[in-house]
C-alpha cells in the first residue's frame, strides 16, 4: 500500500421522504404488493405528463442550506436516455447541467478524532427506477414499478476521500444529516439510502487522477468499507503486475467479499442528455429559500458543539451522541431527569457529572443493546425516563455501578422499571456496616493463609478479600464501605 | 454529409430498432439525405444566442402539493400488458 | 341538409328539439357507412357508444340543459387517448392498445355533451404530411381520391371536408392541422402552445405539439376552441391564462388591422398560388385592413431546424414503446435485447424509425452541439423574427402550402421532398404561435388555403380575421363532389 494514494468519491442516492412521487400522485410507501403504487405516469403510458412535487424541491433546498451550498435560482430537468426494463419511459428525468444545489461541504470527524472537510460538488433531483425480480420466474425477470418515480436526491462528493474509513465516515455523516433534516429515513435495508463509490489509485505525489472504477449500489456502511478495500487492493495488484485499470461499473459481492464487472453496463452508454421539454425551468426565489431556512432544525455539528460546551463532553463523545436527533434527545432527557431529581447534587460540576454519567450509559449499555437487537433508539426497550430511574439509584447508592449493568439487562428483557427489578432480585446494596463486617469476619476466618500472607506484606491480596466479600454478598456490598471496613479489619488485626 | 452503414448500425442499436439486411441500404440513403438537409444549419450565424428549449419564454415550472391522489388500478392497467405474472410485468431474464 | 348546417345552427335545432342528438348521430353514422370506405378516414368507429352518448345528450336536453356543443357529433384524431376505446396513433405498435383514460381535451368535450363517432386515421405517430404512413392505409382526399388529404391529421381533415361530422379534433406539430385543412378545403386551427392541454395527447415532439380543431368555418372553430382551451394542472406546459370569449370577438370590424405578407416565401412560389394570396389581400383591404410586407430572415431555416428538434424529442418520447407494459410485443423474444429491437423494429413503420434514428443521431455524443443545440439557437432567432414582425403588424399571412394536394405515392421516395411541404407552417410551431388555415380558392380544381399567424394568445383576433374573410367570400362553403 505504501507509495500509493487512494482517491474516493461517493455518489449517494437518498430517497426523499415525500408522501407522493416526484412527478405523479402515487404513494411512495415501502412494501406494497407489486405495481399497486404505479399510476399511468409511473407506467409511462402514452400521453401522460410529469408535474413536479413541491415537497421534493423543499427537501432539496433544505439539504443545500445544511451543507452551505448555493441553491440555484434556476435549474433544469434533463432526460437521461437509456433502455432498461425498470425504466418505463426509456429515459430517467434527472438534472444535468443546472442542478438545484451547487457546491457545498461537510465537516467529518474521523476515528482518530481529527476533522476533515469533504467537498460536495452538487446535489440534484431525479426519479428512482422500478425493481427487477428474478425469483420464481424461469428464465424471466419480473418488473415491479412501485418504486419508479420515487424522488431521489443524488449527492455527489468531490473526490476528497483518501481511505475506506474516510469514505464511511462521510457516508455516515450524510446519513445523519438527511435524517436530522427529516428528508430521508435513511433505511438502507429498504433501499432509501444507497451509495456508489468511485475508486481510483495513484502513486503518492502524482497530481493526475488514476482511472476510476465505479462500484454500484452499496447499501450498508460495512459493505462500503469492504468493497472499497477490496477494490483498492485489486487495482494496486493489477497495476503492479503490469495491467491497467479500466473505467467500468462493478458490483460488490458480499458473500465472496469481492467486486466484479457488471456485464450489462460494460458498453459505454451515450445518455443523450437534453432538457426535458415537458418540464419548465425550476425557479427558486429568495423568499422560498428563506421559508425553507426557517424550518431547519439544529444541525448535528451545532448540536455537538453545544453538547461539548454545556455538558463538558469531549468532541468525540458529543459527536457520537449527536449521531441521530433521537439519540441526542434521549441523552438530553436523561441529563435533565438526573439534574431535576430531588436531592440531586447542586454543587458546581454536578451537571457535568450527570452528563458524563448519562453519556457513558447512552454510549455504552444503551447503544450496545440497541445494536445487538438491531433497533432504533426510538424503539428502545428502556425509555429515557426508565434509564434515568436506574442512574438515580447509582447516584443515591442504592446499587453499585456494576450491579446497575445487571439491572439494565433485566430492564431491557423484561421491560420493567429499575426499582421493580432491584426489589424483585434483592439487588439493593448492602450499606449496613455491621452486616458487611460480619461477612468480612467470615471471609477472614475462612482464609487464614491469605490473611497471614497479606499481613506479611502481600498487599495485592487486598483485592482477593474484596472479591471474596463481593462473592459472598452477590456483589451487593457497597464498594466504598467495604474497602474502608476491610482495610480497618485487615490492618487492625495487623496491629493487634 | 453521408452516413456509413456502421453509423446507422450504431444509431439503430442506441435506439433499439432492428433493421433487416434489405432495409439497411435504404436507411443509410434516407438518413444521409436527411442529415445532409439539416446540415444547412451549419451555415447559420447564431452568435451568443441562448438555445430555446421551450417556445414560451419567462415561464417556470409549477409545483404540485405533496398529496397522494392515485390509488391501485393495476388490474385495469395490466389488461394491456403482453405478459404479466403475479402482478409483475414479465420480460426475458435480465442479467446484471 | 343536416351535414351542411354549422354548429350554431345544429345547436339551435337541438335546443328547439326539432331534431334529437340520436337522429343527428344516425345521420352522420349513415354517411360514414356509405362514404368512408372510399376515403379510409377512420381507424375505429364507435357507433354503439355514439348512440349511447347521443341518448344521454338528449336526456340532458330534455331536462332543459343547453350548451354550444351539447349533442353535437365529433371525430377525435386517433392520437388522443379515449377511455375504453382503441387508441392506435396509426401504428401497429398500438393496434391492440385500449386507452385506460381520457385525454383532457376528450374529457372536456365529453363533459360538454359531444358525441364521438370514431377515431380518425392519421400518419403514424403524427409523423408525416400526407397520411400515407398509417399502418391502416392512406387516407384519400375527398376532392380527388387519387390525391393525399395532407397529414398528419389527414383523417380528421378528410372527414370534415366530406361532412362526415360537424368538426374533428387534430394535432399540429409542424403543420399537421393547417396543411391538411388547406388541402381539403376546410378551416384548421392550431392554438398557441400551452393554450390547450397536451395531457392524453400521445407525444410526438413535446415542445411543438398542440391540439386543435378542424371545422367548416372559423365561427365553428371558435365555438370548439372555447371548450378545448384552458389551464390543465396535469400539463406542466399548460398556461394559466384566462380564456377570452372567442365567439363574442367575431364580428369586430377589421379596420386598422395590419396584415404582413411574408416576403421570404414569395420567390419560387407558383404563380397561381401567389395569385390566390394576392386576391385574399385585396379582400382584406376591402374590409379595412392594411397590408404590408414583412421579413422574417431566418424563416427559411425553419424546416431544417424542425427536422432536428422534432426528431430529437420524438426519439426520446417513443422510447416507452418497448413491448413491456402495453402495445405490440414481438413473437417469442429470445432475450431482452431481442424483445426491444424486434418489438420496436416490427411495431414501428419506416418514417417513424427514420425520425427516431435522426433524433438519436442529433442528440448523440459529438453531434449534440452541431445539431440539437444549434437548432435550438436558430429556433430563438426565428421566434425573435416573428416578435419583431409583430411590432409592425397584427397578423402575418402566407399560403398554407406550396402546392395543392399531390398524388398518393408521389413523394414517398425521398423523405426530404415530403418535409418541404411544411415550409409555411413550421415557423409557427417553433415559435409557439397560433395559426389558422382557411380555404381561399382552387388550383387545378383542388382547394388551396391561406394561413394567418398571430402573436401568442391572439386566437380571438385570428379567428375574427378568418371569420370576416368567410363573411366576404364563400370558398369555405364549397363541398367536394359527392359529399354535398
């Protein structure tokens, strides 16, 4: 790899979350039986004509504003002509020379915490094609046009990414952004958010770009990363062995973890773009733009900056918590709950410690559970109020942090609040000094050799005694009290 | 400007039109004649004139409210279809 | 005779219940049965449906409802989608296609209570100037059945001239209403682009197509236009502008009207044709109009411009005909490529294939700038020429066609010869202007037309000028022998 530089650009197709299609009044809901959401316009019947959906335009403008791009005062729809069964008109209505959104950019935080600005060349409106299905049809393909005509926003990045990880970070940021803006539900399994990657390599220091290959229709962050990694290796090996990279379209095979050439698209397509005569130029006035600007929510970067400041979180933690509006809302709700609780510590810095506690649990236990069950935070089996309830029991020392993790798992699987589980399982911390001392005495009595070794100077055995007491109390002994009492007992006996 | 047979084959392929052996020379001749005719345009002095895609200037695209206005009529529409199975339009196998 | 009455007279008799719509419809159906076989003006006859529609119109009339077209029979060019009725566009590709919806024009005329007698024959997908490219055979000119009626709306023109209906709809992309109107001695109107909805009109060239009407007088055309015109939210190119009362505008004196004679087209024009136009100008001067010469210097480029722009748009518009969702599918396609190329190769006729290929060529990489982009620039120059002319005159006049109707088969050997028939009409399509052709005399016992073109949305002025000419002359009352 050394000596080579990787150059990546991504084209992301985000399905806009409108109720109806971009040029027809058909519904866009996912999962309907075949061809039940395809009207005469979607079916490209003779004589039909397209009329543009206002909401699709608003959503495009919203995106343009969020990436600091110029929104075109005048943009034009163009026909992209080619034949494919899922493209009923034999052309796709898209935008070519004059897209609705021109150059913008996005700040992306990489794994190591550094921030890189990725340029976005343009974003334009176009219509989605239908679907081809092969199962159950001998030697034939079945075409479902429900998806044909769904509005898409095609977001084209500059070739600014230099590694697969950078590309994934950018893709995740766009994913977060479109969901924040509520213009796309980002559901990759359902195909609402798709990515094509343009990948090339060049010797380090060379200015000219190498020939690029396009990998189409990657629908998960993981696949994007793996496909790019495979492709980079393929291209480098190819060039090293004297071959040349051909400009072509490739598909990623996730089973074999490799990219391969797309046979049907091998021939260079002459799309014969020309302005669509059935649609007039789209004019966007300054007042339309201001109307849309007024509907912008707090953007992820601004929210993250706010979190870092107000809650004294690291930039990294703030970024993670802002990955979705819902996660941020959950977090803020827990912090508010902790701060408002009676007896909440009113000392300065208390807010910060409440935030830190909430952040750790939201990024830790909660996120693990959400990932494990593949569930959105909106469908979390532990609500923000319930998590707050649990954390309060740590703060008021009813349970230790370690026991709390056990309680959380039980809350997740049983759907019950913390108190109910603590009671039912008898997980209250033991804070009665007498009770703890009694257990300590029993442990000491049962382990004379370790006692002798400890008193002889093996300080590490302190941990052994702690472990034994915790075992005997099923983890419920208050750790701070335990430490204090144990030390007194062990040392005290020392001086005896 | 004359078109060659290869030119016509390429265009026919882009346009997905089958042309028989007998028809080919006829199309080569007639298309060449048409292209020759429209080549007259190359004489025109157009300066910096903006191309005209729509005959009425100063018009812009109307926006439609985002409302679902169509319902399912696939049975009616598929009466015209040459081949349908389980609600899908059937074509020979498409290979990617 | 019923078929010689104008629309206003028919409406009056229907209103007075002197005749019923059913009787009127039967009268025309009878004529069609007798006279159409010699003309081949129809692709589909809808006799049963027509009688049902007529009965329903009669019920409305009985209830006291009145309307300018209530109970009046018409013919629709087979390019308009008509629900439940075959819509073939004169092509094998749609020979089996039954439209599941009505075009807006059809729906509006239906709501007004018209009775559809059938769908008229036309050049395939509206591509032609002689109605010789139809899959269903050529249409004959009722004035001389060895001659063409013009195209692409040849069936509607011939049927109107033969008095098989009081009026017929048509479409005009490069002259397809005006030219056949001239060759068959009837009045043909192409409105301003965007005046009449294109929704449901099978697209040939989207920035040029307009729906219009054939009738035997400008007054009748005004009545029909009144109901066809108006904004349609389903057509993005439809203009949201008020529709004036066209009939009320008829009768305004022409004093002070300035009519411009197109200088560019008088060289090489046959003397007898030129004489008819000069005679017409005399009539107009007699009516108080002023006539002067105007120059549209880029107009001679209009035909090559059109034959780049129209094929380009049609090559894309016709891509949807692929044998997948409707229309002709070839027998036993061996793979997808075969399905496409043979369904389209077998479904389309030669002229359509020529135009698709011409369009594909002028849009293709390497040729786009030299052809398509250049043509759209020349289009603007032509439009600007008209705009400049309309600073000096109210209307522009010219012959509609260079010659009267030619023999069937005479021009089929070379497409370019055929294209030059449109030399006077095409400019109005490129500039989106309204135009009307009206009968102005005969050459070799065949009708000739004069064409008036006006600025955008000047239909009222245009129809009035045509109407006044028809009050002062009687060319429009002549009927072909055997069809009186």
